C-alpha cells in the first residue's frame, strides 16, 4: 500500500522474485558486488522494495533516503555511507 488512500498494488511472490532477480542483474551489470553500499532515494512504491531485496540478494548494503530530504541532506547521507550507486 502506498501513502495515498486507495493506492495499492498486488503482486505474487513469483512476480516479486522475478523482478528482484532482474534488478539484481542490473545492479551486477553496474559493478555492484557483495559488501558494496547502495543508496536508494525513492518514494513508498513497489520499486523501493524490489531495490532493497535486490541489494540483499547480491549481498550489497543499502541505505534508504526518503524523498522528503533536501539535496544537502541527501548529499551528506551519500557521502557518510560511501555508496557506490544511487538508485532514484
């Protein structure tokens, strides 16, 4: 369920697994490997969950920065965690 009333999506475990594996392959193609840090800057949507699970699947650490933060706050968090990729 999203932030707005009535904003929801249904997905099966099989569909979720397929999307997570696809995105894990995208991360690998971008050079992300086990132990790397990834920042995720997305609203509360299905793709946020997919990105988090894809990071976990390949052993990358993730840091979620919600869209309410300013550009300066986002920059500080990215630099503090030393991420190699930002997902938006």
